C-alpha cells in the first residue's frame, strides 16, 4: 500500500502519495488536490517530470502547478 501525507502549500491542501521507486534512484508520486491529480517522477536531485494529469477524474493536459517545487522540497525534509 502506498504511503501518503497531506500537506498545505500556498493555501492548497495536497495529498502526496508515494507510488513506486524508480530505477534511477528517484520516486514516482501522485499529488492530488480537490479537483486535480498529478503523477510525477522526482529524481534524486529533486527535478520533476509530470507523467500524467487528471481533472475531476478525467485525463487532462494540465500545466505544472505553482506549488510543485514546494511540495517536493517539503517531502525531501520528511
């Protein structure tokens, strides 16, 4: 079962769920808000690559959220 944490960044509540470890030493996460979900690969250095996004449960082409770097930085300290 994936591990998850709920964070509040810039007034947005985000559920961060660790999905899997990546072969390059990074990790795959789902970051979910009330309406949107982002599946993101995070490298060991903290760089991010959005894999898939959803809005209201439907696949969508969403831009990178302004809070993404803050969430990754906060998770690195946990």
